[in-house]
C-alpha cells in the first residue's frame, strides 16, 4: 500500500510557471517476497514479518506454489526475495525487474544462478551458520545409525575411539567436531582454506590433503560445497584409500559424489557403508545392492529442525534490511 504526503505551499518544488500549487506524491514501500515451495514454519514467518515490517517494508508470501509461473508473477515487482531450495535462474531474474537482492535461507546456494544474478545486478546472499548445528547433529545421528547396523538387532560397533575425518572445516564442520569429541572420537580435518591454528584451537588435528584425510579416517563426514572443483570429486580413487570398515557420511551435496564410482567401490568393498540425507539418483539400485550398508533419507533434511528453520529465515530478513538500508554485503556470494 502506498502513502502520501503534501509538499508545503511555497516550497520551491511547488512553483510552476509562477503559480504556487499543492502536490501529492505517493510512495510505495519496498516489497520483500518470501517464495518457498516448502514453507517456513509459522513462527519463522512471524519473525520474518516482524523484521521486514519494522523496517517499513511490505512482506508478500508465496508458499507451496506448484508452478514456476506463480513465482515469475510474484517476483515481478519484488525488491528483495527470500528463498529456501527454490530455483532462482535466468527466467526468474528476467521476470524480477525491480529485484535488488535474493537471500537463500541456508548455507548452500547452488539453487541460485550466481552468474545471472550478477548480470542482472542482483546481490545474492546465503545465511551461513544458521543451520550448522542441525546439520551436524544429523551427521552424528547417521553415524550412530550406521555403526549400530541400522538398528537391525545385530551387534554393531561404537564411535568412541574411531577417527573422524571432516572434509571442509566451515560452520558445519566445526559443529561436527564439537559433537564428535563428546563421543570420544579422534577428529582430523582437511580444508585448503582454513588455517591450521583454527583447527588446533578447536581440538582438531589438521591434515593437508584429501588423500591424507581419507587414508587416516574410519569415518569421513562431507561438508564441501558443490563447485566446479568439487563436483564428482568423491570418487573411486579417493574412497579406495579408506581403511577396512570405513564409512562415508554425506550431508553436503549430491553432486560432489561420483555415483557410478561409488557403486563400483561398494561392490568391491563389502565392508564399506554410505549414509546420506541427499538421495542419490541411483537410490533404487543402491538399495538393492547394498541393503545392509546404505541409507538415504527420503528428502534432504539437514536443516529440517524448528530451530534452524527459524534462525535461517530471520537471518535472511535481517540481511535484506541491512543491505537495503545500509548497503551491507557481508554475506554476498556473487560478484
């Protein structure tokens, strides 16, 4: 809804051809669109609304939409947009004539076409750290489930004393390390972009290559993003370095796994287990071949907690307000 104000009579802007007139100017508050095929929890939406409306902006919800056209229509006059796993591609950005910023409520942002966002002068952000604990708890839960043989009644093993290798020591990796140490695990990590002293300060032993990590770890927990460098990088050669009885836990991205080589490896290594919250394209085949060594959740659920849902949504709203009012681009992921 717009609002009006009157420019006082006698103001310089009112003098037109020597006449003093009264002008009414209408302003429309900036529109923040929350476009979520999988909606936020009600309490998260209430928190987002509070942040947005207190800033003087208008909040518009597009929840549980079933056709892309609905998104294209809703984003047409939006100044900012919050999404979850919703796809923001060229078609969406072409339709978003006024869009200045899009925020992915979560850590991963491969659902946003960053190059197109840049080409459209749209700032793209994520909300790092807001769902880190939720993902970390799930990773450890998957480990327990797997070492206890998926609770099938047979004798399993324990996590205590095992070496956990954390592949990427970001927000999630740090939380995984914190929880794993509580289980009495020996924790090592590899991250080419994280200094050794940050790892040692967290009680984690740094290693300096992926190969070294996989050689030493009984369990590897994946937390790498899907980038041109990492896609398909978890392959036969790397997995074959792991010791007998090893396990891979993937709460990162499906694209980082070379599925064909993973299947080949698991066929040769009857001792190896793979658990993930990202269902592989080859899920049916893997269930048939490795029923007692493989598990995937029906949908990605690392961030599916009430706390993470609330934290990420409200963080996204705050980042939008900070950007629109102050130009803060701290969490920008495109250039």
